[in-house]
């Protein structure tokens, strides 16, 4: 695989990062994951906009402009002959002696990007649907910043696996914030889509926004509010959204079937619409 590190495209075996990189020592870095369908980037503008937001919130400065970022993505797709999968981009605060205080603002950031192959359209999990468990949301208070500090989501996924489930929905003050690496949705018995309102408590998903737009274009009602695990278990449908899963139906929560325990029609329809929209884009 060819990867990108600080301005250069190199074989992954030759890529290197300093031991003193703040991403490594402090998880002082942010990232984006953009899906690739048919060799093309999905929702790239949204991912770049969120990248800037994360950088701003953490006072990090990137000298590359958006065209350069897009070019890195495209070159990696081309060099790795990627048809379907993702491009991962990470920016950290760079290399400095270990100290909690940020280094001088002139310290160059570290920029790394790579591709990963993944079957996105023909996904077995999309066919079968996810079984999820609920867990307390024990992450930090700025989940709207897409940092590389992902240990709790990893722990949550491992706990889900240990219990024979696929993923975890995280709960804070009685309400679902989101899933460990995707946004959580339910569909009520009037076919209204419900997902939590944006705040610092959850990541502002790019797929969440795209699916919300698609739903409204197709005259579905969308409500942004929190919901309990109990409401979700009693909902007509449940699903999650993220860049690389697109839309995955959820078929059970804490071992209680949602609806009839099979992927819901609305989740399946939204998944299909989103894929169609992605494949018909010719500009990215
Ligand atoms: N929430 C969390 C915690 C995530 O990690 C992700 C995916 N990175 C999402 C939501 C979904 O965001 P997006 O649709 O932009 O991939």
C-alpha cells in the first residue's frame, strides 16, 4: 500500500512518524474517514468542513488548502487502485518534547493519510442488521471534535463482542448519545425518524446530515431529540449511520428485538437512496 506522510507518498513499510509525535503521546490529533464508492469520494466537502471545525476547536493550523487535501485523497485512491473502501486522514499537533502545554504554534502538524479496502455496498452486516447493547457513555465532554482519542469506543466494541453483539449504543443521563462509531436513529410508529440533536455530546455525523436531507427530500419527517433505550426497543425500526457503514439497520437492542427483528424497510430504503446518490455523483 502507498500511504501519505507529510508531503510524501511512500510504501507503508517506509512510512515513519516520530516517537515524540503528540498524536502518539497525547492523542493530540484529529481525523476524518471518507468513504470511496466506485473510486469516488462520498461527501468530501462535508468531511473537509468538519476537519476544519475540529482543527479550529483545538487551535491546530493546517497550511494545506482544500484542493490540496482533495488531491491527496485522489492520489491515494489512484495509487492504490481503490474502487471501494475509505480514505483515512489524520492531523496531529506534530513533534515536540513531551509537555502537556501545546508547543509553539510554528511547530508543523503531522499529516498522514492512507486507504483501506472495504466492501461497502455488498455488506453482510447491512443484510443481517446489527445487534447492539447499551453501555454508559464514558467518553470525554467534547465528542463533537473528531479526535483520535478512541479508547472508550474500542472498549465498548470489545464489550459488545464479548456479549455476542456487534456494537454498543452509548447512554448518558438516560438518553442515547450515539453508537460507538456511528449516529443512532429510531423510527417511531408514525414513521418519523428520530436522532439526537447536535451538541458537544456527540459527533456531528456527515452521513447523519446526508441521510437527514435525503429523508426530507422524500417527505419523511425527521425529529432531532434524544430518546431512551426503552423507546428504541419499542420503536418500529432502528439504524445507525456512518461514512463507511452508510446505513446499517439495527435488529436488536440489549437482546430485545426491534420491530419484527429483521432490517426495517425505512432503513433499507435510506441505505439504497444514499448509495444511489453516491454513485450518481460525478464531481468528486
Ligand atoms: N459518531 C461517532 C462517535 C463516530 O465515530 C462516527 C464515525 N466516525 C460517527 C458518529 C459518524 O460520522 P460520519 O457519518 O461523519 O462518519
